[in-house]
C-alpha cells in the first residue's frame, strides 16, 4: 500500500515540472543540480532531541535527521566547513517557503509527504521514516488520559495550522464531536512548554518528536496510542527541476535504507545508551518494526 502511494504522488508532482523545463532534444543530466554544489543549503530542525539538535555552546549538531543529512551530503560529494555551513535551522511553518524562495535546496525536517504540500510544488523523496501520531501528557495525569476520547473538552496543543498533526486532529475532533480546544503553535517545543506550565492538557505530535521530549522532560509521558491510523511518511523536500534531481535523491535514500546505515542511525539516535550486541531499545523498535520500503 505505502510504496504505491508515494510512487504515485511523486509522479504526479514532478511531471509538470519536468515537461515545462526540458525538451526531448535536451540530454538528461547525469547528476542532480545538488551534486557537488559548493553552497548547498539543507534545512533541519535545531531543537528536537534524537531528531535534530544544535548545541550552541559546543557548536555541534546531533540527531537522526542530522545523520540522514550528512549521509546525503557525502553521496552528493559536498563537505561542510566552518565558514560554509550546509545545515541551516528551519521551523515547521517555513519549510515550504524556504524551498520555494531558494533559501534551502533540501529540507530534512520531519517533513511529511502530503498531497497538499505536493500541490504547493514541493517534491519529496521516497520516505526515510514512518512515524505515527501519539499523545504527550504530564506524567501525573497518565492514568487519566489513555486515549483520544479522554481529551474530550480539553486543551490540546499541536504544530502550526499547516502541519499534519493539527489538520488530522481537527478532522477527528469534528468527526467524533470531541469538543477538543486545539491550540496550534510554531513548533513542538512551544507546545511542550505550554504542557509543562499547565496551559494545555496534552500535545499531539509524531512519535519520533515525542521521544525527544521524553528524553528532555522525564515529567512527561507518552500515552502510546495511534491517534491517526496511518503513519506520517517523512521525506526529503526539494524543488525538482529535472528528472535527475528526483532520481539522485531517491537513489541516495534507497541506498541508505539498504546498506545498513538506516538501521544503525535509528538505533544510535533513539537508543543513546545502546551497546554493541544488545537488542535495540523499545523506542528504536517502534521505527525498526515499521521501516519504509527499501525496494
């Protein structure tokens, strides 16, 4: 089911772009426009533990999507220097605008593949992570909130209005007449602060993001329920200007999924205390048990 869906939407998204930019007489480029680009810009989050975090004191990046970005950089044969940074901070609300304005060449920032975003001219790679939506609550209330129905009439924070958690929660809220008061915010960290200050009762977000919240805030608890029946499919966002752009980025993601790198960086980032020879931790198993298609 999943491979056919993303394959179909990629074809629909890129066909008008390719046909408008290239005539049949033009030879197809061997590489994407990103290959060996000296000023390549990749938009990433900078405030999500396990996913993408920037330590301002140490001036160091870490996280699963940072490792994905670095893998892509190596395959594109670009290197990052202190005066020529490739990784740049991006927020959920401006991922699309940063691509459309050429501020970023690629966005690797928990960017879910959706029809709406494709209609906005964003092209996506094949998925590199599946992540379901879950509910984050204060640990003191974990016995009171065990499902979406338990949020009836309560205050819930999500990402901005153009984010999938906001849109899907809004749909379920209306469909099931839950009376949830939804408070969109600029990003997950803002929602977490509201939750800890008791300004809202819960946060709905992707499991991949919530796991980082739990690492930073042991006073919080993940309910462990699939709010939406299908997972978010994280893809690399970009503006395709040739078939080579699409083919090369897809080939890189496919190689990462098949050469052992994907499994390694999932365990490395979601199981920070993991030792060689040990079984992956429960958090990593969430993603390892639901891998993106690799063929």
